[in-house]
C-alpha cells in the first residue's frame, strides 16, 4: 500500500503493510488549546476540494486543491478519479480529462482522501466540449547547443483548456534527434547551423509552435593593453556565472606581448563553449588575477581592453632561493588546508616559484615541495598562516621531511599481490595528512610515506586489484615514529562498504565508468566513494566509507557521455546502506569559481601519479576524485 507522509516539510513516499501504516506511520495526537483549555485532536475530520464543480473540456486540464480540517491536521491527500478511465490525476491534483472515455455533458468524480484515513471529499466534473488548439508556445526559446548536447523542451497549447498532447519534430532532420517527450540531442549539426524544434498539436496538424537551436561559432576573446610585466607568464580566461560564480568555460595561452587571444572551451570536456551571454570574466596570470563582474560575451570573436578589469584579492606565495639546478623545472607543490588538500606543479624561474591561491585559503596552510619523482623524491615542508597579499618565503625556511616507513605484517594471503593506497588522517577525522601507494609483496609489506612528520594518526589502507576495490581497513590513533614502524595486520579493523543504488540513469552514460562520492555537506572530504561501470539504467555503487557512518551527505555523481564529463549533485541527502536514489533527484553540478580556484587548474593538477595503480586499473577511478 502506498502512503504519503509529511515529515518536517518534506514529502516522503513509503511502501508499507497496512498494519505497519497504522502502527508506525500515522499517529494522531491530542493537545490542549492554550486559549480555551480544551483538548483538541489533529485527526482529520473532513476534506474539501476546490473547485467543487468545474466544467473541463475533453482533453483539457484542471488543477484541484484540497484542504483537510482541522487546519492542524496533516494536509497530505491521495487523489483518484471515479471511474478511473475518465481521466488521469497527478499526486499534485492536476487532472487531465480523457478524450476517448468520456462523453460531453456527462459527469465524473474527483476524490481526495486524507492520507491514512477514510476521510475524503469529492468534486464533480462536467465534461465540456473539446477546446480546439489555436497556438503553441515552446520553451526554452532560441538557445545554443553544441554537438552531442541535450535539451529538454516543453510545449504549452492554447487557449486554456485545450488538449496538451503534441508531437515533436526537428529540421533539418539529420541534425539531431528528439523524443516523444521533447528531449533533443544534437547529433549531426556543425558550427553555425541552426535547428528548428517544432511542437504540433495532436490531431490538429495546422497548429504548431517552434523555437530555434543554434550551434554557435567558437568563442574567442582577445585581451588588449596587457602590461609588459606579464610577458612570459601563463594567462587564463575563465567565464563564470555572474550570480553563482560557477566556472563555465576557460581558455589559456602564454603571454608574449600587449595582446593575447584565448579560445574558450567547456570547463570539463574541452569542446567549444555553447552559450554566449552575460558572464563574470576572470583573467589570471601567474602573478596576479583580475576580473570584470559582468559583461556580455557574444559568439565568435570579441575584444576586451585590460583597463576594463579590476584586481581580485589573492594569496600570492613567492618562494625564493630554490637551488639553481632546478631552474626551468616544474616542482610538485601541494597545499593542505583546513577542509582538504590540493596538488599541482609550479615552474622554477630564476630560483623562484610564484603561486597564487584564492582568498578561500586564508588561514593555516601546509606547503609541501617535491624534488624528483613521486616515489623517491625529497619533500620539504612549511606550515604557516596566510592572509591575502604577497608572502615572500625563503626556501631555507622549509624543513626537510624524511620518509616514514610503515611495515604491516601478517597480511592475509587473499590480499597478496593487490595494489594499495595508504592514508594518514588526523585521529577521528577525514583530514588526510599524507599518503603512499604501491603493491603488496607478501604477508609483510612496507608502505613509504613522504611529507609527513612523526605523530599520532589514523591509518587507512585501501586494497584493490585491476578491476575493483577489495577491502578497506582502518587502525585508529597509532603513534608513528621516524624511520620504520611495524604494525600487525590484525590491529586494523575492516570497514565494510555501503551499497547505494542509482536508478533511471540515462542511456547516454551507459557503457562508461561512473563515480559516486559522499561528502560532508559543503565540503569535499570524500567521506565515501565508489566507482562502477554504468551497464544500464540501474547501477549499484559499492561505496567505501572511511567511517562507515550512515548520515547526511552531499551526493556527487560523476559520469561520462560522448567523451565529456558531466557531474551531478544531491545536497544534504540522508544515506543508509541500501539507499535507492532515482536519477530525477540529481541536479546538474558545476564547480563554483571559489572551489575550482581552490583546486587550481585541471590542466596542471597532478592526478594521483602512482603508475602501478593507473596501469593496473585501466581507468582513472579514485585518482581523479582525490585531487578535487
């Protein structure tokens, strides 16, 4: 039996036995009215419906409203039509009158029952003559889409009361496909083409409405009047949503004069950006950042003078005195801050590294410099509090951090030969302090970690083969000393995964890998993550939780279609083992300018460089997610 329950303003649909529905879900309370001193119940006693006696045309629609008395009672109702073939009514009360199963002048009943009770109210609907469609409005109107992109269209048939059924078509027919529900996919168009999307009224082929979809010319932006101080630096333009700060497109080039031209690309796919419009435009050099809060950007080419930009406050870190033999080399540089970490690289010029961070980094930051390769390179560390402005730091103030070895003994034979990641976390938290990787070599394996000071940590070991994660173990509050530390495997606790089922995944994502990440709301702490092949519309993700704690998380879904990455989010969702999440609950997600600035440019990120893992897996997997 399907029941609707209202909990703290959120409508929940529960499938329960009739007995459980009475015992567990629906309980009515008695409270005392402070004004009269009498006891009053919140149990429903009547239901009224408006409009009470409308005339609705065949094929037409009518929205009904239900009110449950007393007002303090739950207002949830279940709608039905009597007889059931007279029409269809949604859970919101929107009725569509059947054309085939009704007769003009006859009546039928719309019923609203207070959920969990036998209390109901009715309205009487008189069937009116069908309203002849005269016009159709199609939305959204006159948009831009690039090859492979999709857009959902809707049609409103007028006048009021007219049947809303339409058929969809596009022209030229080879430029794309459109479903019976109005979902357009651009498949055969080229740059500069314009498609026409048309909705035609069912049984009235002379009545239609249309809109246009243009495949835009690539956006190029030329910046003139660039000061000479930026010659030889790397420049980047970022187009952001002026209201949300979301990064939407970017382009980059080396600066070699007073002007530079940037070819704009979609933030993730590398394809041409689709939508000319109003944007915040950020201009970033190696040594300074600027922006225009809002400006119109057309398709094709446009020119902006440098004097139009204003300065963006940043943390400008200048590390001087780096050994001369590293000039013109790129050193690994990592930043660890209160809510996460970021790794990238920076070029040494004249024994100096200059790196900018946005203002979200203000506070205590740990900087790690890596000389040499990832597995054997030397690590130097600096911990300092940073505010916006320029900070000059001598390399001599960094501390060399010798590698720390952790030897785990007694590893079960079932894990021999598997690949591993090892994370050191602040005790009881998800804040990663250091990590290592490699492959188990038998019942005893030594993990080498770099850039970590001795101290007390939680130790997390991830074990996986070339196809899948196999196990996650955690040892809490272990003291790590300089040199080699030996820990028996039986002192680690197995942390089982949660299983999360995502249903209704669109077919365009089928056949590629998907990643699901759980984060503490408002952060990127990777409380849990899992990857699976999207083999159909329903996929069960095995989500590895550092603490195996069911609770409220931001749920991120990272998918691929047509060689492009698409990301989605459900903010603040309560997650339990076996949770089922319908695709319709996800919202499109683009990293905000603040978050992405904090994570630096994707083009320069060091994407989990352990070669053994990437060669073994044949896919990016957790490697991508851990750099966010």
